[in-house]
């Protein structure tokens, strides 16, 4: 993935706060349901479900966790973990405080 070639991590390792921006902006993510998401370096994000885009914001909260805001008032926070296959980072696992999780696989490298 673009910008992750120098990162050596194990599958399920926690993405440290200093690497969250690189992890998120490394490429477009695709989820199991076919939805996609792009994270911009400036904190913007676009989630596309069934061809319908939704714009939101992402940030790193005071606890070092990935957070997202979707207008008008939805906020969520997740631990991010690396998904690694055959020694290569292939995506990110998002785990909420209640234990639910979902996987995003990199689709294409970021420009």
C-alpha cells in the first residue's frame, strides 16, 4: 500500500496513534457489504454505500483512538488494528467499544 511499505507489523496489532493518519490515507477501503471509504489527509472522509456518498470527518481523540463524525450529530470511536496477510498490510479492522468490528480492505493506493 502507498506509504505503508516500511511498516512491519503483525496481523491484529494495534495501529498506534502516530500511524493512524498513514493507515487511513494509504488507500481506498472496501468493506464486506461493498461499501467503500476514502480518508483524506485533511480529516475529511467519504463513505459510499450503493452509489450514495456521505461526507464526514475523522480525527484522533484524546485517548489516541480513531474517531469519526457524521453530520449532524453522529460520533463514533474505534480501535484500529492492522490486517496482515503473507507479511503485507492488506487493510484495517475497526473495533468499537462494544466489541463489534468490521474490516476494510485496501482497494487502491491513495494518489
